[in-house]
C-alpha cells in the first residue's frame, strides 16, 4: 500500500485551487458517492451538472459545457458516427441486474416473445435500447413488431404507473420503484446482453489543458477509490443516495444485494474497446445506425497506468 501511495504521489504537485471542473452527474450517484466515501475534499472546485442520460453528457461535452461525464457504451456509438468531440478515458463496472425488462403485474406477458403488438417503453440511445433490441431478436422479433415508446426514465415510470405501457426496458432505481411501488415483474435482466462497461466521457479540450488534466487525473483516482469503497460500505452509500433521490434506503439496499457483481473503476483495455465495437456493429446490423461506426478513435488510454494501480 505504501508503494502504491508513492507511485500515485510521484507526479509533481500542482496548484489546482483555481481550477473548476464541470462534472456531469446523475441524481444519487457520483456526488453523494464522493461525499459518503470521504473523497469529496478536492483541491479544485467541482461544478456539478445533473444530466439524466449519457446522450446529454456527450452533447454537453461536444458543446464545451462539460469537462467530464459518464454513461453507457451506447451514446458514444452515435458520437462516433457523428464525429463528436469526446474521449473515453476509463470504465466503471456496475450492476446488470438493475438493467431490466419489466412487465406490469396484471399483464399476461411471461416472456419477450409475448411483447408482439404490445406497448413497450425504453430510453433511446441507452443500454435499454440495446438490450431490448437483442432480447427481441433472440425471440424472433424486432422493434417493428412492438409499439415501441421512447421515454425518459422519469416519464417512463409515470407511464408505467398509469398503465400506458405493457412492458418497460429500464435501468437504475426507476426500475426498482416500478417493482416495489407498482408490482412490476422482471422478465429479463441485462445479464448476457450487456458488457457491464460504463465509460467515463471527457472533453478533449480539458485533456489539452495541463491544470484541468491534472484535476481530472485526481478525480479519476478519487472515483476509483470510491467505487472500491461501495462494495463494503453500501448502507452508508445508500443513505447518501436516498437523501438526494428520496428513494427508500431499503429499496437501494435490495438493489445492491441482488447485484450481478462488485463495483469498480478501471482503465481502458483491448477487451473494453472490442466490446464497444461489438455494440456498434450490433446497432448497424439491426438498422439503428445508418452506417458503420468505428469507436476505437474515441478511446484515450493516457490514464491507463495510474488506474492500473490498486485503489489506495
């Protein structure tokens, strides 16, 4: 551990007190995570900007309104096709059981094959779009066989609660609320359909600025330590999440206890890039993309060495 600390401290110290990082977050995620894990005392300022999906994070980065954000592998596929100005510098590994395809408790739906002709909600250009497409294909169906309804997570929850949807492909605590408050049944999860890699998106302009790059380097290490901390301290994190989201602590703990694997943050690897390209190729195959997308140029491995060190 001492050697790790020395390696992390090897870079010359910089005065980052004048730096403000514009960081995209989701309600209940990074901001309370850093606070609960004791990593929030940064030597630079953080301007937190709440954006509820990865598409918005990339749009903000592309418009130079954000330095760092995050999301799934899906939005960068479209960014690659559109030649957006964004880099992917690390990946978090998160729960796939909270990426689920749900049916109403009073619905006759028992399998994905039963989705034919039904009203199915999803969030366009997200993991739910991707795994729903793969689950439909596996059942011999496509989006043209269902009444697909693209909704934000919040609007989807409202529609599901009203009975406007027969089924819903959704992620995170909105899916848990659908289960606990409205009796939703899980038909399938994202396990076997998603890699579990969730890229961290960075503004290339921030990478070109020495002080912002140094701040990003520090923040990535703090996030890596925080993700490692979650696995043994989830109740404390759940309380911090609940304070921000108003989702009951018990619901969050239930999600954690049913997780598909431990949380972590790691560097870019060949396997990560290969997995991402498979996602792009799948979207091309099912007709979501109008042409091939090469994702490799999006990936920046310049933080690889520091993120390979054990989380101190």
